[in-house]
C-alpha cells in the first residue's frame, strides 16, 4: 500500500539503497513520484543506448536490476517504516527499462511505452492489484510493476493489429 510518508534529501543520501530505491532522487518529487521515477528511466535508457546497450540489453539488465531492487526496496521500505512507499520508484525504473527493451528507440515509441506503463501501473488491473495487495516486502514492491510493464509491452505489441 502506498503512503504519504515523505523522505527528504538527508534520507536519500543516508544509504546507497535509499539513493537507488528513491530513483536517484526522482522519488522525492511530488506530486506523482511514480511518474517522476518512470521518467528517470528515460535518460538512463538513453545513456545505455549511447553505450550501445539498447534494445534487448535492457531486458537482460532487468533481471539483475530486479534482484537488486528487491534488496534496496526492502531496506528502504523498512527504514521508512512503510514497505511500499510511493516514493520508492526503483520498481518503476526497472519496469520501464523492460518495456523499452521491446519498442523501437524512437521518441514516439518511448512516449507510447511511458503512457502504456503508467496506465497499467496506476489502474492496476488484475492480477497487478492482487499482487500489490498480497505480495509484500521488496519482492512485492518490484513484482507488481514488472507485471504492469509486461502488460504495457503486450499492449504495445498488439496495438498495430487492432
């Protein structure tokens, strides 16, 4: 469950886990820290593209970043006293990278990926809402967003056929 508990810059910089879980500070921006966290994935993806690590490299990176996220989100949630604070946005960053792995590296495709992911992350259709409510800790924080990313990817792949 998301909370309004608000971490500050001091909390962000107190531990590397906080810095990552709070999306390099993007999770401190209000309103809508999840949207800001999702946006933080775009310059990260662009930088990886410049290094020649685009496309399926994003998908390959998603697994270790997911596993890292389980740890950093769990630590940060415990230190905040709220397991799934809305300010924890590492899950949005990783899920967005996963969606970007399956779309062309164009501004329009990335905009569509952003909109599709935010739609599913906010609306939380089944089973995303169920996962959000029933799977806890760092794994739960990460899992519902990755499933939202999978839904967004499927929508983007099916859209041309509709």
